[in-house]
C-alpha cells in the first residue's frame, strides 16, 4: 500500500532487507526524488540525538506518529510531493531536528529504465574492474597503448568508462548509492592520507624559489578563475552566468579544487557548492582538456629547459643540490609496508573521518543558526572536508608522518580513484559537449595562471624546473607533477610528489577563496 509511514525499532530494522530501500540521513538530506511505491529508509546520526527531550514526532503527508525514543522510520512513497519532518518535544514546545529548518522534500521523478546491474554489490565490482583495466593498460609498454594514452589520458577514462556504462544502461546512477559512500567516507580519508605525509622541513629544504613558485602557481589559479569570468562577462555573459545550482561559478569552483589540490578537492568543491551533477561533465571536460594542453607544453619545455633558463636568467646550481636532498629524504622514510602499517593507516584515517563527521555537523548547525542556511559554512560536508584536511596536517607534525613511507598517500589515491569512478557514473555525456566555449574560459583561466608564473619567475630568476613543477603540483597534483619533474631528471620525480602533497593541503582553502571571488564577480 502506497503512502505509508512506519517507525522501526531495532528488531524490525534487522528483519527488513535494506537493499529494497532508498537510504537517507534526515539531517543531511535536502531533497530526494522518488516514484510511487518506492521504499525510503530514514535514519539519523549520533549528533542528531538531543541530550534532553520528552518525545519524538514524525510527520509526513499529513500523518503524525509519535514515540518516546528517536528511531529510524520508513516511508512508502505515494504520488504526492510532501515534506518529511521530525520534531522533538520539550514540554509543549516542538523543535525540528534540522535546527528550526523545514524537513526535506520528497518529489516525484520519472521512473528510469532499470539497468542490467542495479545492485551496488555488483556495481562496485564493475567500477573497480574498470579502474584496474585502465591502470593495467596504461602501464603497458607496447606501442598501441602508449599512443592511445598519449591521446586519451587515463584519468579521463576513469571518468568516461563509468559514464559510458551509465549511458548504455549497464549500470545507473539512479539505482546506486556508491557515490554517497565514497563522498562521505573515502574522500575525507583520502584528504587525510594525502596530507599526513607532508614534511614541512623537506618542503622548506627544496629552496625558497621552489616554494615561491609553488605558491605563485596557487595564487595564479585562485585569481585566474575570477579574471576569466570577468573577461567573459563582457564577451558572452551567458557562458559564465546561470542561476541557482546551475550557476557556472559553482562549476568553476570544482576546477579551482582540481587545479590547486586534485581530485579530492575537486569533489569537495562539487559537494560544498552543490553544482548541478548533470552539468558536471562539462567541467570535467574543461579540466581534462585544458590541464593536458598545459602538461603537453611543459613536457615539450622540459626538453628545452636550458633555453627557458637562459631567458629567465636563472641560477640552476640549486637543482643539483636538490637532487641529493630529495634522494636522502626518500631513503629516510621508505620501507616495505606490513599488515600492521596498513591497519594503523586505515585506523587513523577513518578515526579522523568519524571525528570530522561528529564536529562537522555541530559546526554546520551553529553557522546555519548564525548566518542562515545559504551560507557555505552551514554545510556539514564543508566542515567534514576542512576538519579532515586540518587533521591530516596536524598529524604530519607527529611521528605518524612516517607512515607516508609505508604508502599512506597511495591508499589515499586508491580512495580517490574509486570516488572518480562513482562521479563518472553520475555524468551525462551529452551535456559534456554542449558548451565548447567553457573550454575557452578554462584556457583564459590557465593563461592568467601561466602569465603570473612567468612574471614572478623572471623577477626572482627561478629555474624553469621550479615553474613547471610548481604549476603541475597545483594543476595536476600527485598524478602528473612527478611525471613533469621526472621529465627534467628521474631523480626529481619525488619533488613533484612532495609539492603535490602540499597542494592537497592548500587545495580546499584556495579553492574556497577562488570560488567566493568567482561568486562575487559572476554576472
């Protein structure tokens, strides 16, 4: 029977098959789309439970149910659109668990065609197999695959293959909740693992020019986005305009996250600023095309570094010294990881994730009450990302930093690529090619970044190596910065990795600054 609401105690929860339900969290859900007859399981987080209350009231579609304890409940959707609200009573007063806000909305959606594989147990396996195939084939040395991946970057395939499977009806974003799991658990864990290995002393030992060029690259990305939006506001405002969650500046915030930190920060910005996921494919296309054009130039320039250094009037003596410093640093932390190492790494990461969830929700409620629900600081996900990143940075000042030598950042990368695949599954490929002018906006953005880099590089006479690696540590992150660094000399690959880790740490903060500037100048 449609239109039912039922409270579930622990015994009943154990009896039901949760695979039959759309599972949502009351305090973290704004709106969900359902079809008549769809079962919805609504649960709560620990922070939702008030310390003192008399009873709980559950309200949906004109029906009100009461209980003495806060328990999960189920709804069997009907063909009406209604809000779901939960209140606790204190005497005669009713208080919404969403801090005075209304409950979340249930809206009708067109029933999608059921995919070949709808169970997340199978979909997760499919996504990981696709990732494995991409990584395996990209590592092969035969001519076909080497030429193929010179044209089609492996990262792009990690997005496109799940998107293609979604478009072909093999899997479907409408039947999967894997993205929510990856976003809420794997993303913050990846941020922690990719920042825990920062060695501030080693970064300082790279030399002031290396750090200056890295930070210059960060500033170039932060400012490039607002400048590009201003330029196109005069040329064609429709390209950089948009309303609500379709606003272009929200999409560009994901580019800022990617081009300062990497995939984790990109996903963080997607969730923080809630850009329309159906349009996200466009931004992924801009990211891949523009970033790889710039990388192609840097690889070309690496073979001509002497000419660039001559124009820059650079002193390259520090490069040789740098090679030795980096080699010594790598040797000091490298070790063969043990099972204990992996268990400690995962325990630390997910322990901080739990703490980040706990405090993030309280902080979100505080800022919502102080500045309203529209404030980006009223997002629990925002604080999840910030607290996780800050936790990783603080741990990098402890002995736990040595776990980078056991592969902490590699585990973080695994989490990121799983997240990338789940994001890819949400992409609409036909939307990604509708607005090629967005790529031009990205090119203008990158030209601002490049112009600032060469201006500062010329002023301080920085070697072209520092310009190239400082840029790719931002724009490419750990996936490509070591590649560019190694193009100058194989022993320098880790320089790119060290700076890229610093990029992960700054990515969240820098991207938020850039996003707020873009919000301010957007038409």
